[in-house]
């Protein structure tokens, strides 16, 4: 090879080195799965993104978030989870979605999972212990199933003469339905309440349940924390007021749109923490070493305007307990 040709070749090689060294790495993908709808979860997504931001990950810049909203269609979950595992996404996030967390855990033992569940994640088989999860999953425990007694107690305090309580259950969300049917009767017996269960997995079935109450009235309604019901909160609260049924819910989003009252954990805090943990894992942390976070903030929200529409007055003792009073 001639000397000039050798220098030219060497120069071309050197010029290419910085391009190879500076080549961008593939943007990590976080697959977020939830039972709600995209439009319904805007504040939740903002809380999740804020958590990512705090760890240095900005959606659309150095991380991609794929949002998968089931909108109550739980039969889509197995195929969706299989696809995320096949594509080896960086993290699977299932905030406030027990069925999603269990499906993810059943689908992969290697891809990191960050969950949000309302029941004990050890009993659910998601982690070995709260302090040291020990596997590929960690997240937030919101104690939803442990506040049932408190919710029914508040309902009883407001309506001491109420005996017949209707419980709404979504059988399509089997884990939450089973937990509700296990926890509510036990708490109701302690208060001397009679429980009647209505199933509702669609908007039409919600309408049908209230129509039945119109024919055979109950004293009050209990709506558990469940993604489909939260997404139908306007329908539920409107029908409860129309049929004159006092109701307690598990999420503040209900009294914000006209529900009578709610008691439960701060859902936005949970989504925020799931975002933080997802970001920490992207930075290299192992789920096995990240302790399960336990929600310490519970919110009691009442809607005085709705109470007036139902002919009910919140006594001062209950108003003093409220974290927020909506006039």
C-alpha cells in the first residue's frame, strides 16, 4: 500500500471513532399497565412522571413510557404481559393494579416489576418480605383491604340506623372482587350490618344494579377501590344521588365529582412512588434491594353539598375528622 493511501485510510478510521463511541444507546422502555383509561388517569400519570423526573428520567428524552390502559378489559392482560416480556422492556410498572402485578410476576422472573397493591404483597407472592423483597419485584402497599372496617364504620357513624348495605363488586377484576367479598362481610358483622352484593363489570350493569335498588331500596352503598369503578365514578355518584342512596367510596376522586364521602390511601402518592422506584431501577438499583413502601397517609373526604341533596347532615364529630370538606 502506498504511503499516501495508508495515511488517507488511517485518517478515515480515526474520524469514524468518535461517531462509534458517541452512538446513542437504545432508550429504555417502561411498560406501564393499569385497568383504568388514559383520559381518566391524567393526574395519576402526572404523579408517575414526576417520580421519574426526580430520578433524572424525562419521558421522551431518556426514557420511553408505553402506557397500556385496559379500560376494565382484564382479558387483554395475558397477551399484553406476554408481549412486554417478549420485547424485554426495562421495567414493568403496575401502579394501583393488583391483577397486573400478579400477572407480571407470573410472566417473568427477570424483568424488574414495580407494583402498587392494596393487599399484603408477601401473601400475594410478589415479594419474600417487605424489607427485602428478594426477587424481581418491589413497590407500594396501600392497605386498601385493611381499611374496609374503617370505611363501614364511618358509614355507620353517619347513618346509625342503616342496616341494609349494598356492596358493588366487579367480577372481571377477580383479585379485588375476592378481597372485597372476604373483608366486607367480616367487618359488616361486627357492626350488625346486612350485606347484599351486586355484580357490575360494565356501564350497563351499573345502571341495572341501581335500577334494582330503585325497586328494592337499601340503606347505603359501599363501593370498593377498583379501577373500573374509579373510571365510572361520575356515573356511580350521579346514580347514587338520583336514587337517593348514601355511599362511601375508597378514593377522593369520588367526592370530587359529587360522591358523598370517601376514605382511603392517597392514590397519587402511590403512583409517584412507583415512578421513583422505576427511575431508580433504570439507574441500576435492584428490586430485591428496594423495600416495599407502605402508605402512611389516609384521606377522609366529605361532600356537604351532596349530603344536603340526600337530606343528610354531617355531624360536627365527622366533619372534624375530615381531611377535606367539599362545600
